[in-house]
C-alpha cells in the first residue's frame, strides 16, 4: 500500500554553522525520502533551523550582532551546505517564519483551553548550551557534561505543561510500538525514562531573561520556551493544507540524534495528545560521530566541515562517506585521514572501476542489452530483498553493504569468466549482458544514496560511452 509520509530532521541551532553531524542526519533523511518516494509513496521532506532562545541570542550578542541578522546569515550557511550535499528537501523551515509563529500561538492557546498548562514558581539549573534544565544528578563536577559549563541557577514564575497526565498513555504507545521508537536500544532507553520518573516541564521563560522568542499568548511578560517552539516546527511545516494532510492522514517519521530523544519520544507526543492531535508513527534515533575518540567540538577544533569534504571528494562520495562508516543507530569514530582510503577502495577501485571495465568491454563488442541468466537473476533477487528490508528498517549501512556485495560479485564474475579471453562471440555476449544487467540493478539500488552517480551509470549504459566516475585520489594528499 502506498502512503503519505512526512520525513523530518531536527531543526538545527542556528548559532553555529552546519557540520558533519548535522550533515549525517540530513543526508540520511534525504536518502530515505528518495527511497520511499521511488517506492511510490507520497513523501514530504522537512528540515530547517531553530532560531529562538537564549543560546542564539547569547551567540549573537558575543558577535555584536542582532539575533535576526545572525539567523539570516547562518540560515544561508545551512541552505548552502544542503545544496552542496544534494539534499532535496520540500521545505526549509525557520522558526522566525511568520506562519510558524502564528501556529505556535494557536497551539499554545489550544493547550491552555484544554487545561493542559498552569503557572508555577520554579527554581532550577539551566544549561544554555542544551537549552534545558538539568538536575544535580546530570552534572559532572558541577558542570554540564556535554558543554563543560556550569548551569545557571534560575528562579522564575513560568507556565508548565502537565506532562505527568500523559505519561501512562505514552508509555503504552511506546511499548506497543504504536509510537515506534527505533532501534530497540533507543526504545529501551525511553521505557527506562518512565521508570526513573518525569516531571511537568516549563513551556515559557520570563521575557526579561529571554527576549528572543515568541510571545506567550496568555502572558505579556513571557516568551515560549525554545524547545516547545522548536518541536512545533514539525506541525507547522510549510503551513499549507496539503502539509497538514500528512499529520491527519499520513505517517510522520522523525529522524534525530540520541541527544534529543526525551524531547521527541516523550514531551512532543504528550503535547500533541494534549492538543488533540495525531502523534508521530515512528522515530529513528541515530548515534553520534566522534573524531579520533573525541566529541566533535569547535573548542577542540576537530569539527569536520561537510563543504570541505564535498569540495575534495564530490557530492556523492561525501554522502557515501557519511553513511558507510558505521550502522545507523550506533555510535562510531571517524578519522578524516581514512576517508581517502575508503574512497579509493569502495568508490574509485570498487564501483567506479567496475562500471568502467564493463562499459568499455560492452562498447568494444557492441553489447547493449542487459539480461541475466537464471542463477545471476536469483542472486540479484536475494540481494534486492535484503536491501529492501534494510531500507524499510532504516538500516542504511547494511543496505549499502548489500550493494557492495553485488559489486564484489561482479568483480569475481569478471575474474572467473575473463571476458577479454573469450573467443566465442555468443558466450562473450552472454557474459557482458549479465554484467550490464547487474550494473543497471546497481544503478537503481544506489540511486537514493548516490543520485548523481546512478544517473551517470544509467546514461553510460544508454549512450555506450564511459566516463570516470570517481578519479583515484593520492593517499598522501592532505584533507
Ligand atoms: N535545535 C535542537 C533540535 C530541535 S528539533 C525540534 C538541536 N539542534 S542541534 O543543532 O544541536 O542539532 C542536533 C542534531 O544534530 C542531533 O540530534 C543530531 O541529529 C545531529 N548531530 C549533532 N552532532 C552530531 C554528531 N557528532 N554526530 C551525529 N549527529 C549529530 O538539538
């Protein structure tokens, strides 16, 4: 059955420029969009930036800029990076968009009307880097373990959302997979959070402390808490009726990193339930990149810039380098120096070399049509079935492995059959025809991951001219 599917990435904090980690989520979402669309589904791909809150305001102040100016500049940086990576989103949302601000106000009014919010004095430890309250238990040496800064003590009268009233319902939805949290480790983590106990959370901040935000519709001196504002981006989208239909009649799929699991798997569905809306169908939580064993951070100076990698390796190779490092859903370490090795072995010598060898031979002997013999057809069918299951399960790394198995199979087939030595025309034609068939299947399978390369291969097969897809890169070249 064909479905309407809304695929989202988190909206990224605009105080900083995009990096390898943001690129990872965005490319993965792009690959899944392309895959589900090719299967005949109607897919809407939403991404964007998170512009309000103390973190963005403080960064702008440090730079001596107005927050909106910083947002405008960095929003261009995100759009530029995504364009370089071949990301074909349907809408790029900014939380300063008028339509978004209106929808946030409308949603918060609905929460108030449904009696899901109340006012309370609160005192807590706030980490601006995380844009959330931390408890003493979360701290290491009195500091936020992620940002290595001491959280600020805040005492304010704010509006709170009655999260606790929805916890039982969400726990059931998660355990029954009606709100599917994947992979299983993430689901376990969410279920563990219910056991630890969760409290109502504040949905507003005093305007005198956080001015850079959307005005709370029912209190003059407060702005909307940045996470509430941000989560609602998924509900605003491009603000059209066509978009709303994805929430009303479709499947909503969120893709996100493990750092923001609680907000997405618990707070967000609770807010939606309270407002009488549908909840997401599926959330896929991926792991984190570390660089040489360390967290990627500006302070450590080890941030990988995806623009730079695209300039060195090309767009498709960068997409491949992002997704072929470790399984989607697990953490992994990357070494930039290893990119050249991986590029040369898998793309230049692997896929690129296979396409060049086959198309050169096919051109030389004027073989045009790909047709597989029974055994090879069976082999490909098996690979495609596993690939399909992997893609449906968002196991992008494993799906790529299947494609590379087929590439390996072709290389072996060439070595065994030695087409350059075959004298008998008919036999040579059968061998080359089998290989052409495999290539056209490979071109289809890589299409969501390497869209340009897929087109180039299809074109080469059609016009019978070969072109180098991935030129080898000198391994001593610095990157
Ligand atoms: N603005 C919030 C999200 C609001 S969504 C309603 C936020 N933004 S962020 O800029 O910090 O981006 C977080 C996301 O970026 C992570 O969830 C993850 O998808 C991605 N990554 C950031 N660093 C990463 C790595 N080092 N590795 C992999 N992904 C990472 O949180």
